[in-house]
């Protein structure tokens, strides 16, 4: 039974990553004509509408009552900034290049956990972090085909890593629907304040793509949450790296783009070090539990 649940969790994680990669492809298809905050605003609005029925079914508006409003706010601010920066990067870079950089999340999480949560990290994980960041540098390729927007993608990855730390603390007391709905509400409110200066009337094509972004974003998040219910994070999290394969596939099929050798080498290094960090964290957690 446990093996079946783990298999189901892995399948759901792979599906979630594929759907979220598809969301990023739609962001790129919208192009640079629309400000990333407008895309983020519309995505958050649609996702809120989709998640609301699930929230009501899970317990209603009472689920939105929380004793940790400050933590929710910090998670939402970091997530909002991360979304805007990622969308900006996807509009200007290949999907594969941004996805490779985004896989450095475990590296940032390890560093932030030491700095802000006072977690102890052994020499093996520190070596993995250093090697992983070497992979990021190789993927960015500062001596070759360097894109300034790569630094925006790195900053977005740092923001997203910080949200994971906040979610670790929120997950102990809050429902996944609560965390997601509050995040979407804050994200929508912040980006709505910016719209008077950046809003452009959407074309029918942009509306269809934005609807797809909102649906895929909500569906991907729910599948990922369900995957973590079926199996341990240490089992399903490494399959997040399948996003690199999906992204390169989309680039090849839709835009006939073949990734540079530096991107592939960097992706390999980041993936190996990230999986190793997940493995070491799992061993540490097992020892703590025993």
C-alpha cells in the first residue's frame, strides 16, 4: 500500500511539474507587450476563483482565520515578487534556460535555513551547495552567451526559496487551501495597485492564454499538494527536476531551440547536487525522528 501511494505521489508530482512548465510556456507566448505584473494580477484573480470552491468544501471561510498573519504576509510578499520576476524572465529567455536556473531552489533553501532558522548543515551539504552554484554559473555562461535577465531569474529563485521556508512553518498549522488562497489574495491586491500605470486592454488571444495560466497554475499547485500527501517530500521532490526535460521539449517543439552545452552541463550539476541535498535532508530528518 505504501509503495502504491509513493508511486501515485511521484506520478502526480510529474504531472504537476509538466502543467506548471506549460504555464510558463504560455507566459512566454504572451510576449513582452504585457507587463509581468498584469499577467501576475490576472493569474492570481483566476486562480483565486478556481480555488475558492475547494476552500469552501474543505471548511469554509473559517479556514482563513489564522494566528500567523505576519508569516502569511511574508510568504505572500516573497511569492508575489518571485512570480513577477519569473514571468519577466520567461518573457525574455528560453523556457529551458529559466527552468534550469529555477532548479537551484534547494541551494538557496539550505543557505536561508542556516541564516534565518539556525539549522545546522554538515560539510557534505555545504560542498553540494557550492558545486550547485557552480552549475548555476555555468548555466548562466557569463563568459559566453550571457543574458542579463539571467540575474533576474536567479533573484526570482531566491524569492521562491524563501517562500518554501515560510511554508515549512505554515504547514504545521495551516491548511494548504488557506496558504494558497491567502497568497493569491495578497498577490492580486499588490499587483492590482500597479495596474493604473501598466494595464493594457487584453486581446482575445491574451485572455485565452491568461485563462490557461490561471487554470494551470491552480491545478499544478493542487496536484503538487496532493502528491505530498501521498508520499514524503524526500520521495517526490527530486521529480521536480523533470521540469528541465519538459522545458527543453517545449523549446524544441514550439521554437526549434536547442539548449547550449553550457545549459545542459549546468542543468546536470544543479540536478545532481539538488537531489543529493534532498537525500541528506531526508537522512538527517530520519535521525532526528529516531
